């Protein structure tokens, strides 16, 4: 399938961890998802694992090593490569769209893709033939990230797939390998997942942005908000494009954590 300049959807996905590669269900779900819409011209990833101010853009040369930002895993997870082409034109466009006196943009040509970016992309685009650029979150403030997403919305009509990569619930105290990937999740994880599904189904932006006060078990589901925050960028891009119509493409739990993921039309 050739890359397209037609409008791309906006995604928020739960990106898993390196062992995601060993989960036949989730990997199949991600592979199927990418087949549901036209191949993007390029991809802009906003990962929970890159917080940096000022707003920063990753290497555009395409030959910078991945960032293996995890510890204590078997060696095979550190041997994974994902040599996607760089996206210098996309970087220039992002800079033009978002750079202001209050929002400068930094280029970090030494920074590769972290696991929040490459782990799902290995499954969605295994040929690594789509140029990828990663963008940092300069803050975790919901409204600031939502407004950032609004400024990025024109990228969609240029064939760019905007992906917020986090985790719908992310409390590593719940991570329980002994219970199996499909084991019963903690009640708090299930409650938050149910609330999130309903809030997004009705397009309730205010509730999502203020989830710490609106959602059940919010502080248990996200002791820190960095894995929910990429959704703010995705919401902003979808909202600015005129529609919050969305589909919950992936649901269920992985070792107690909600892997729910959305596609915005």
C-alpha cells in the first residue's frame, strides 16, 4: 500500500513494554489496526517516555540508535532494531506550526526513538518503511498539551499520522506476571478503564482533561500522569479538525493494566 497524502486519523494507543512482542493477541491487534486506514506519509509520535522542555524533536537522519529506556529485561529486548527513515520535512513543518516565543522548539539530532514509540511501531509497520519523528512533551499540563495538539492538526491533511503513545492505566504496582497477561485486573484499573471508555464515547474533553478530579481511582490508575498525557495531544488534534468521533479499537487488560486504545476520525 502506497503512502497517502490524504487525511490520516489520530491515535492514542497503549504502548506496552518490550515483552509486548511476546503477546500474540496484542501484536495481532496492532498489526490489524494499521491495516484499517491508508498508509501514512510519515508518523509523529508523542510518547509518555519523553518529557523535555523546551519542546524537542528527535533525530531526523534515520540512523540514530533506539533509546532502550528500560532495565532488567532479557538481552533479546535490547537487540531489537527499528531503522525507520528520518523525517526532516515533518520536523520543519512541526517547528513552523508550534514554535512561538513562548514555545521554542529544540532539535536533538542525537535522540532516537524510545520504547513508547518503537515497541508499537514494530508491530504496526514492521517493514520500518514509514518516516518517524518523535516529539517531547514539554509539560504535563492538560490544557497546554491539548492546545499543542490543536496546532498540530494541519499535519493530518498532509498524510501525517499523529500518535499519542501512553497507557490507559499505568500503575506498575498492579503489574502481575504471575497472574498471566489476561488475568483479572485490579478493580481500580477496571473502573478507570470503564470511565475512560464512556468519557471518550461521549466526547467529553473537559472530563478527560480534568480526569484527576472526574475519574474513579484516578490517582491509583495514574500515580503520575505522563502515560495519560499523550491523549491530550491526540484530543487537541482531533478537536481542531472538527470531530471527536472515535472508536475504541483495542480493549482488555495486560497484566492488570488497561491497554485500551482509540482512533479519532
